[in-house]
C-alpha cells in the first residue's frame, strides 16, 4: 500500500509539473493570465479544485522569476521558482527536489545564495527606476504574494471589523481605515463590498491624501471633479468619501464595458449623481466635455510595473521599449485633459509605475509645457509592505 501510494503521489506531482509547463507554453500575454487560466481550466474538466490551485501556483511562481534563468528549461525554472517563492513545507518540491524542500523555510537571501541565484536579473532595468527605489528590495518583492487590502468607508469601521472577526478571518490594520488580509481571502459573503468597504490597494488609498490636509477649494459648494481615466472607479469613490459627498462628479474611460461595471459599483457605493461617458483621451476631441473642473484626477494608463507582484506575467513578458509607448499615451492624455482645469484648480497625476520616464519625466513636462505649480510629488513604495507601488504628483493651476 505504501508503494502504491508513493507511485500515485509521484504521478500526481509529475502531472502538476507537466500541466504547468503546458499552460506556460500556451500563454502568450494576449490577456491577463488569470483570465487565460479560467478559460483553460473550463475547457478541461479533469482538474479538481486542488489540482487547479497547485497548477496555478506553479505558473505564477514561474513568472515571478521575471527575466532570470534565460535558456533554462521551463520545468527546471518551475522547481527553482517554487523553492524561492514558497515559505513552508511543499509536497510538490519534496517529491521533485527534497534537498531544496529541507531549506524552504530559510530567509530568501539564504535560499538565493544556496542556488547561486542572481536576483538582479529578475528585473534588469534598475537604471530606469524612479528616484528613491531600492532595486534589490524591489526585485526581491516579486518572490512574495502581496496582501489583499480593504479601505473601510466612513462610519463602517466597527461593522466591518466585527464581520471579519465573526468570520474567523486573519487581518491587520496598517492604517486607521485600511485592512490587510491574505491575498486569497474570499469576502463576497462576509461584508457588503463597495458599501461597507472597498477592495483597494494600500497605496492606492493614499493617492488623494492631499485632499484631507486642508480645504484647497475655498467654499462649501460641491467640488466639480473629473476622474478622467476612471477604470473601476475606486479613486472616484475615494474622492467622494474624502469630500464627504460634496462632489459634482464626472467619470470617463476609453472602455465602454468598464463604464458599465463602474455604474454598478457606484450604485452599491451609494453614489447616485454623476455623469459618465466613453472617450479616447489620446485624441484632441474630448467628447461631451464642455465644462472645466476644479479637480481632475488623472490615473493614466501605464506599464503597471508597481503592481507586477500581483501580475508577474507582465514582468516576464515586458520589454524596455514598451516604456516609450506608455509615455507617448501619457503625454497625449495630459495634453488633452489639463486645458479642462479651472484657474486655481488641482490636477492630480497618478501612475502605478516605478519607471522614471512615466513619473518624474512627465511631471517635468507638465511644469514646463502647461506651467502648473507642483504642490507635492511622492513615490508610495509598496515593495516593502506586500503592496503596490504608486506615484502621485499634485499640481495647481
């Protein structure tokens, strides 16, 4: 029986490895990896939930290696990635590489040394980083899964904490209204998402902190706000909460389906009065825009390099020349948006990038070409907090 059990386990662990190799060889970055996996498993019903979880973990670990170990067979890279990314006894690794599994609880720096792994090759663009980023610590962060963060909405703190405690969930409070949970935590049946709390990264919760410090707008009238690259609307809801609902809100995005989803989210969040439209801000004719705004939130499309711990496949497939493509988009967007800013108004430029060309260099462009006054500029580091890294610059006209 013991021999039969060992043979069965061996077949299973070989199957996991072969399935992960197959998935990696099929995926070409044309869509988010999570979406690709969902479709892949839907077409092959042989995988149970445990199988899907194991194969998914192996694939994500593989992509966390980034640009390191080029030319090494995929299977061997999966082994190395599992060793470096996992922190507790791993049955898969114990079967394939038992000598590595014995060291799996060691700190990352010791594991790197034991396999002679050069972590700097994981992210080979250190010269492109924004000021203040530690290249080694940033590269090291790819080997850890980030946390899931909630922003508690006004008046909901006691309710949310009680519900999480009743559900037996482990969590911490890194800030007064911020909750950190393990990334795989399921919350749909625990709290009322968007009404009681928003799923929003730690640093994404901080990009509008300037609005908390003092009244920049000088009156009790509703502030006209344009969230021009609104995406899922998280920053619109953040602005709504900070300004205590005194907001005349307009949102736009290039994707019609995103606006549709955003409307459902606003409904759950209790935001009823707003304008929404679809437009391509890279073009000069900003559709349906006849007004000027006291506050423009411009969270531009970017490389997303500050979020690659969550989407390591983007690190794996990234090419340096792609930075120029994003910079071109950002230049066009700010050029077509800033003219809609009222005199005395505030323009907030945001990226989730760690690249200087998308961050400080665009700030220089805004100052020089559009003559806006830079109030503050900050890179919100997340790589040492199991969170995303964000960049924010606040201007006044």
